[in-house]
């Protein structure tokens, strides 16, 4: 029974050590943990917007506004982290950015 308690304490220590190591690596890379977490969330949204931009050629005004807002949030999060972290996602980022530019131009032309 005592051995199980020691094992649990060791596992908890290892978990905290790994978390501390991850935070240290993020700080050494020159980022804030909050910016890194925003990047992770934005990366998930990038996948969703990428699929959306591929499926829909024409969007309603409301869809355009939502797309523009979410794309801007993604761009802001990606700007806060080094490019080396998201070079694998560049094609998705570029596709979302191109659709963003198209919508902006369309809205500008209509105004």
C-alpha cells in the first residue's frame, strides 16, 4: 500500500516536471504561454476555416462577417508565434488568407 502511494507521488512529480519543462521551452523560444495557447486554438480554427473556404464559393453577408472575424483572430494568433511553428500549416493559412482577401475586396467593391 505504501508503494502505491510513493508511485503516485512520483507520477505527479513527473507530470509537474514535464509541464514546467514545456513552459520553460516556450519561454526560451521567446513566447508567452498565453500566446502559445492562443496559437493552438487558432490552429484548430484554421482547419475549420480551411474546410469552410474550400466548400463555399459564395457566402451570405453574415457568413462573410463571421469568416472575416475568425480569420483575423487566426492571423493575430499566428503573428505572435515564430513561423517555424506553423510552416506545416502554411498552405491552409494561405488558402484562408486568400479567401479573406477576396471577401474584403468584394465588400470594398460593394461599398
